[in-house]
């Protein structure tokens, strides 16, 4: 069987793909950072969390783990290891990427997403030409609207953040390099990847999870308050829960796809020789609207006072304290609440025809399952679910330093 080099195997999508190629019989060369001082079991736990010890032992002869860094020359490997791999590897699957949206992450986005991808592309041309599978993103389309076709890239678009721009620049450069060097390149552009449709499994707690986390924290806070006084009556003053307006366009869609669909689609397409030289939008053909997501989040989190309002309506009256807090913590993902392109996926549908690989519908059950998994795993790390302890609900008293929410609630900060 073929020998495959995969980057990003310790990550979300990369780990699922590594598992599929291993099951298929490929020999895997896995490059990852920060492997020194980590036991083999810990490394395997991170990459193959679902495999039992005996399964890993059976596969161990086909797995080689190497500490490296794609953002540096020779992928961070010694010259000897680099040349050895360059002669042994038949195919490369490049999943590694920096996914931070914040502007202060510009340097790491450039080094990892642009230069790192070019280093991997260069590896595909060393010693022998290798098949190159590159995982980009549908959002290289930036702020384009209307239909975006799979063969399109450069349309003068602007970008919502540096992440989108870095992935666009990487795709543009490696496509040009691959053409010059005769590298058979396949590009995959997934949309927003959420958890597994069956289990809820995820390693990525950004995008929609950022909104879910803050709503769950707010619900936890209110539950604690109610447990102390069910009537929420303090003295003669009734404390009413504060409303939460979220600026956005409720009629626009947000293109969510489950992890298992993304992995199954990419894996199936990558095994077809005819996919070389093509681009595939791995997207949801029936994405939910912002309003649908909001309604499902209400049910899943117990916060029924959410309303999606236009930017004009949001600015018409001063945001209350919770709205300011919520907006600050979800700022990086807010542009996606105001619309997106319609992603054509003709190539993807053609190559998946007959394979019984369809994108599951995003439903209330899917949102419930995703949030439950996130809660059980503490949003990826211990104590990650922040609490709203800084906000105390108290009746108004003369002399207090207060701010008043839109519904008359007085918040003492």
C-alpha cells in the first residue's frame, strides 16, 4: 500500500483522516510539533483517541511519528529524515493550519498557513513527485456573496479576518507552485466544521461553540441565582432576567457541516486518481439560517430571551451589560452572522455519487448533542467554561454605582 505523509494529525479533521487512511492499509508518516518528552501512548492517544491498545499495537508497524514544524525549512526535520521521507512518501495530506481569527495572530497565520503550506508543497517535489491533497477552506471566498464556484479563487474579494486571507494566499501560491512543478494537486474547501453527527465529538471549540459556551455559562449563572431564591425576589424588588440581543441577519445561512461528513467526503475523493487538478467544496447543500440556529440554541441552553436583530436595531438603544459581555467574547465570529456566499459543489457531488456519503441535516438534536459533548469535555480544557460571577443582580439602592439594562434591570459591577 501507499506511504502517506499527513500533517495536522493531532488536530480535529487531520486525526479523523489519519485514522481512515490507517484502516485502509496506508503506511503513515506523521509530523507533529511538541512530541519530545511525550510518551508513545500519549502521542497515540492524541492522534487515535478511539483505538484500543491492542488495535494500536497491530497498526504500530505502519505508523512513524516525527517531531517537526512545517513553518520551518525541511519541515523542522533533520536533513537525513527529510530526504528519507522525500524518497519514501507517495502522497501528502496537508491538514495542519493555524485557525486563530484575532488580528494579533497575523504572524503565526502567515508562518503556518502560507509559508508552512509552501514548505509542504516543496516537499512534494523533492526526490520524486508526490500526490498532494491540501485542505483549504470555503471561506477563501471572503466577503463574496451570490454563488461561488469551485474553480474560482481570485475575484477581488475582501476578507472577514486574517485567517481567511492567509488561507486564500496559501491556496493561490501552492496552486501556482504545483502547476510549475507538475505536482498533482487536489484542493478541499470545507465550510465550518462542527462535531460528529452521531457522537458530538469535537476538538475545536471555536465558531458556533463560542456562542454556545457563553449561553451555557449565562444559564449556569442564572440557575445558581435561582437556587438561592427561586422567586428571584430581593426585598420588594423583582429581579427580571436580562434580554440578550445578538446583531445579525436572521435570514442568512451559516454553512455548518459535521466532522464525519467532512472526513468521509475528503477520504473518498482523495482515493480517486481523477480528482487530481480539481477543487472540491465540502459544504452543506442545505445550510441552516441564523434564525434556526438561534431557536435551537434557545432550547438547548434554556436561554429563551435571545433575539437576532439588525445592526441598526442593535445600535438604536445602548446594549446592556450582558450584551456587551457576550459581544466581546464572540467578536471574532460575529461577521459570519451577516451572510455568506452560496457555495457550488458540483465536483463534490459528482465524485461522491453512489458512495452514500451525504451531509447530515443540522437539527435541534445535532445542536443538543454538540453542546452536551462540549459540556462533558469542559469545552476542551478544565475550567474553560467561564462564569458570569462579575455580574450581580441587585435591586437599586441610592448611592450605588450602577448601570441599567434595557429592561430596567440594575446591574452592580
